[in-house]
C-alpha cells in the first residue's frame, strides 16, 4: 500500500487489502492535523483581534435603540481621548430604505445634551465620522464627517466633554432606521 507524502495517509491500489486499522490510523492523523490547524488559527485570531494595522477596534455594535425610529443615538464608546490620535466611526445604515434626496442631521453630544449649534445636515445614508484628538482630551474637537458629502467639524468644545452622537431624520419623513450598526476604530 502506498502513502501520501506529507501526512502518510493510506493510498490503496486495487490489489491492496483494505483494513479497518488503516482507516482508524488515517483518521487519527487527520484529527491531529486539524486540531493543530485550528489551534494555529485561534492563536492568529487572538493576536489580531481588534487590530487592523495601527488601527484598533474600539467597538462594534448594533444601534438597537434606533430600530423603527427616525433617530439613531448612542455613545461614541471612547472613554479616554488621550489614548487616540485619530478615531473613526462607521455608521452602517445600508438596510434602511431612505427616500431619494432625504437628509439626516448629525450632532455630537455632551453629557448636557446635543451640540445643536454644530449640527451637520447630510444626504441620508451610511456615514463615516473621523475625529482627531491627537492624544489630548483637552484639545478642541476637529475632524470631518462623510455621507453623501463631506463636512468639516471644528468645534469650540474639548474632546473630553464629547460623549455621544445623534442622527435624526426629518419629522415629516416616513423613513425609519433599520439594522443600524456602528463600528469604531482608534489609531494610536
């Protein structure tokens, strides 16, 4: 009986006697090889978890409070602005059926409420928010938002006071948010 080169698995020819012991030995070899492969994949996943080059995953979650509503709101999930030179949020709204030409208003929040004086109106759809604290929570908010257009964000408030966001659709619309997710990455 012949054997494979790498794992020495049985390769029968027509004239070979087929035995159960050969099958069992092959299965044990396959089981060991697959276990080693799985351990390697798990180790790689653990070492890469939350990292994409120098970007690290801050959070990825469903914005469940927005389901069936005209607004989406939540925490930016940054507890230490001093930790990040840049932070980027992806608001995935591709499952929401927006009407052509529909607009959405975006604001950042402080613990006291929305920073309405800095509201940005964009075409409704998925958004990307990028902020640049440059590892200094006392610096003034600066960044940009993308979504149907790009808008700069320059605010006379410190990063340390910014806690969350609001995305609002007009009261006159029949559109409701559906399956919105937010994923945030930080760059050190």
